[in-house]
C-alpha cells in the first residue's frame, strides 16, 4: 500500500508537470479509475473517453484502457501526445478483424453501409462509413435502417445479432467475439437468478444471445451504470467485465452486485470476466510513461483523415 500511495502521488505530480490528463475505462484497476477522476480526467465508456480526449485542452492524454481507445484518441487529436501504460494491451475483436480480410469482405458487399465497432484498428476504421460503440450502436443502426441502408457489421457477432434482433435491419456480420463476454453462461445464470430471485440482471450486449435473453437491462458500460442506479432493486447480477464492479459499488452503496457466471474459474477459463488486456494497465506503468514519454501511440498519418470520418459521424450523431 505504501508503494501505491507513493506511485499515486508521483502520477498526480507528473500529470501537472506535463500538462497531461488521464482517461480511464471502467474495466481497468480501481486505482486508475479513481486517479483519473481525482485529477480532472474521467473514467467512462469508450464513447465518452473518445469525446473527452478530443475536447480536453491538455496536450498529453494518458489513456488507461486498450489500444483501440488510444488510437481513437490519437486519430481525433493527432497534435496531442497519447500515452498508454502498455502498448500490448489490445482486444480480441481488434485482433480478430485484420484489415486485408476485412477489406475483401467489404468488397464482396459493395451495396452495404459499413458499420464498425470502436474496438478495431485505425485501418479498419478507415474502411468504414460509420463507427459505433455499444452505447450508440442501436440508435445509429436504427437510423440507418430507417434511411433505407443495408448494413455490413463488424466485428462483434453477438452485438451485431442483438442489434439485428432489436432493429430488424438487414445485416451481414463479421465473425468476431469478445473473449470476456463470450464466456458468460445462460444455464449458470439461471441458477444464480434462482438463488437471488429479487436480483435484476444487467448484461453487456457483447454477451451471447441466450444470456442477453435473461437480462432486465442490456447496454454499454454506461448504460449498465444507469440501470443500476435507476432500476427499482437492491440486488443485481452483472454480466460484464468485473472491473465495472468498482464504480457500481461506489455509486450504489447499499445495493449488492453479483458477478454473472462464466465457463469456469480462473484456473480453467482464459478471461473469467476480466479482460486480460485491460488488466495490463498499472500504476507503475502510468508513472513511467509520464516520466519518460514512452509508449506514445502512433497512427499512420496517411490513415488519419479517412479513419476520422466515421468517428466524427458517431460523435456528431451522439452530441
Ligand atoms: P463500452 O463501449 O461499453 O465501454 O465497451 C468497451 C469494451 O471494450 C467492452 O468490452
Ligand atoms: Fe476487447 Fe472484450 Fe477486452 Fe473489451 S473486454 S477490450 S471487447 S476483449
């Protein structure tokens, strides 16, 4: 604990010295969430992280999260320095959607509007018409459908399928998944519901359809927080990364939150409700990158203007 206190003090000092601000995702370690908030940054979902990074005056952004979040920040503010605690922190959706294959898939469907999830590389974004995150995907696809568009969706098949069920849009899918949410199990969730019959179930839409079917509220990390505050219940079962529990408990004292069941325990399942890439973010690395300027995100400048278009569309749609 003494070392943590020292590291936090050092980060507070460095943030000031370097005119930097910290932007953290809800899935990273509670220390990094609290520190971001305390020092004038934010902890939020991927949509609001992008907007905050774009709008903040600081010349240096420290993004605690995964690579696509740092890249999005850089695309929106190429003149800023964007530092990440660990450049190897990526995402199974980003890894599972390489640009060459994705481009070929788009070429096969020239009549479709290309809608991609934020959890993708800069090159994939540069091939897209629209970017979405889980907090705005439903509204954007609904608007596109109403305007007569047929959709090519990538990369998360569970989120895509959920949106298709909700909107009735004509969609073809890339076959990607989040290794964390893909592990939630409906059968075990039903059993847990029986143990806690009063509990409401909150589910992130990257989860399988049979898990979503058991939900009282489905939505992004910020939608899950909102539902926990607003739903008339004292107990909740939460199907998303367990990093989320920190904010849920902090904002809802007196309410009880249970983790939704996954395929196994930490000995048998590779992600067990905590993203291994989000877990790579730590205090020591934040201090180190602020001190040395290491781990600056680089996005090919040739990609930036085109990759920015779908992000700008999303931010304008949700403004
Ligand atoms: P949110 O957009 O809900 O923050 O989700 C990002 C993410 O990586 C979910 O796994
Ligand atoms: Fe990607 Fe899933 Fe990790 Fe989010 S939780 S960053 S979608 S692997």
